DNA sequence: ATATAAATTTAGACAAGTCTAAAAAAAATT
DNA sequence: AATTTTTTTTAGACTTGTCTAAATTTATAT
């Protein structure tokens, strides 16, 4: 059966993307309330929409059992994520936005409909593999690299880590990182870990800083 | 009275832009039917919308008298035109689209809401003054150059003209120009004009071509 | 096992924008 | 001036997506 081309509304796309991101995160089907919370809408509205998406075979749904994406729904979600992240790259690399400023704009731009636009944008940006927050960009066929979930918080004293992504993309978190001079690529050495609250002293560029567990739990790193 | 910031829907913006372009063209208030035709909607829908825009003081409206933009409405329209044309420049200059492919995409992109995006895009594009069809781009204060309405059709035998814009931006017209090797900046010499149908023989880059009146009426030129 | 609490779904209403059909006004013809 | 035609407006219905309030189901706690 060939992939039908769907013309989805902006709203439908937002629901699909939201279900996708929660499902990835939790690894199981997504509750009505979770979706409502993330979309800042009401549970009753969510029920309506997932029933509609279920009729379109984009969502698996049984009453009171939560929702999960079908493979077709997942493939649409990945396309939306691809558009979102490529636009974020453009905004940061070309238009000189800071990494904490681009999310809301990308939320709009990801819904622009065109058969050719995103591939042309990707070529213009020279095929970036990650967005400004370190998240992988799916390729044109929907293949997406798996984020290895190593958080800074799991590192041990004496280890060296390189920052490769942020879990929380909120402006307040990103601005804190700017202030502390932590960016993608930063090389951090764990000097010590406080038993009581799991805060860490890290060395970054020769400078030592204390970092709360709240922070270290939101930084993806790779050890080296 | 200070300029209120309006949050208009995409639909409202499209009505305003449509009224603007017809009003500019005709120089008088715009009939319900004309708007309906251009927006491919029904007259009754148009009546509803212009009444709504009238309540918002963006449109002057008296029953059965057609609609015209207030100065506030006009200022909004110019902003939309600015966004449209800057996006068209980006699509052609940076993403390698042809000039006949960008209109529908710009129709979507012009509705992206942001206080900063368009000025940043304009800077990135290095402050272009005209879009790919030769139409002037309003500056950030809403000032827009007046197109001098000299059409190629009004040129006389022996005169030299430079193409500076197209009146019709339809894909079929633009593709015809591509085929005939006429582009913005092309220098045309009028070799002869046929009395019967006002078709012209023009010389372009050393090559002579016959051009119908339909064509010459849709090319903005300046004489030199 | 029952009672209580929490989550989910249904029912009914509303706003935005659209449409068709009918009524009213304006314009064009005779 | 009266009639016909065209344009515009109104009335009522429909769609998408939202909400509140009430009903139902599932989960939790006694
Ligand atoms: Mn984002
Ligand atoms: Mn991102
Ligand atoms: Mn255009
Ligand atoms: Mn244009």
C-alpha cells in the first residue's frame, strides 16, 4: 500500500508532533491528559482530536487506553520534526538568532506546506546533522539518529565529557547555560560531586563552576 | 493615537492584502465581487469579513458602497507585502527557486508572526530594494517606492527600454519570458510595431523576436 | 470489596470562516 | 418611469477546533 499524501491542518500536525515527542520520551502510549498539558488545551479537546486522527489511521486509539502513533503517523511526525529543526538551524546560523529564541518561530515555520522547500533549505544549509540544541535532524527519508541518553548527571568524578545536547530547550535553561559559558561542544571535567544534593563542581575551559543536579540532568554528553 | 498592535488571523491578512492590491490598481473603493473573485470565495463571505474588518477600523465600509482600507489597514497591508516580497527574494536568491515558482510559498511565509524575523531576513538578504518580479520592497517604516507605470506597449519604434518589472506574475507568463530570454534588466530595442494587432518586433541581445500586445502590456520598462 | 479520587469521554455550546438560498438595493434597459 | 438584471446583503446551516459541565470508566485507598 503506497503512502497516501495527507493534507493535515496545522492543528492536526501539532497533535501528531506532541504525541510523537511524549511517546518517544515515555516509551508507551500517551494519556489524554499528558497531551492536553503539553498543548495547553483541555482533555476533552484532545479526545475529540485523537478520535479524528484515529479515523485517519494516524493514531492507534482505544477508549480510555491512551493514544500512540501508527507507522504512518510516526512518519508524518518525523517530517514535522525535520522541518522544525532545519528551520531552527537557519534561524541560528543564518539569521543570527540565539539558540533560546528560535523555538516559537520554528513552531510556525514547520507548518509551511511545500514539496520542495525543505529539501532546498537543507541543501542551502549544507546538510546539517543536528539542530542548535544538539537534536538530530531526520534525513529526507525519515531516518533519524538515536540520541544516546547519557546525561551529565550520570558521570563520575574525574571523568571528561563533551556536551552534545540539551534535554530542556526552555529559554531560561539556555540562557543559564550561556551565562555559565556552557555550549554544544564544551568539554567538562567532573571535579567533585556533592553527596547531599548531587550538585557537581565541573571544570570548563579552565574555570570551575558548581552545577545543580537539575542542570546536569538536562545536559546530554558523551564521555571521552 | 498610537498604533495598536493587531493580532490578525491569516484569513484577515489575506483579505486586507487583497483589498490593498485591488484598491491600488483601481484607485477607488473595491467591490464585494472583485474581492470574492480574487480570493476565490463567495460574495456573502466577503460581506461578513469586511463588516468585521470595518469594526476593527481597518476598512471603510458603507453598505452597498464597497470597501477601502483605512490608513491603519493600509499600513498593515504594506507590512504583509513587505514580508511577501522579502521571502520571494530569499526563495529565488538563496534557495534557487525560479521566479515563477515562489508566489504560493510566499503566500504562506508572509503570515509568519514575529517582531524580529523580517528585519533579520532583510539584513541577511542585504536590503534588497525589489523582489524577483521587479516589485519594490517597502522599508521597515512602510515607505514604498512608486512604480512608474511605463509599459513596454507604450514604447515607440526606435526606442530603447530596459525591463524593470512584470505586471502579471503568473507562472505561464514568467515561463514564456524565460523561453523568450526576457528577464529583469533585459535591454530591448523596438524595431517595428504592427498596426493591426500592436505586436512588436523587439531586439534583445542581438536577437529579434515578435511579441504580442498581451505581452508588451505586462512588462514594466524604463526608457534610456 | 467498597468507597473515593482521578482520568477520560460525552453532550452541548461557542467562535471563525465558509456556503447556499432568499431578500433587498443599485444599476442598466426599455 | 417602469422593468429587468446585477450586485450586495441577510438568514440559516455547516465545519473545525475549542470549552464547560456532566457522565462514565479506571485507578487508588481504605
Ligand atoms: Mn524547537
Ligand atoms: Mn531544537
Ligand atoms: Mn508573489
Ligand atoms: Mn513578487
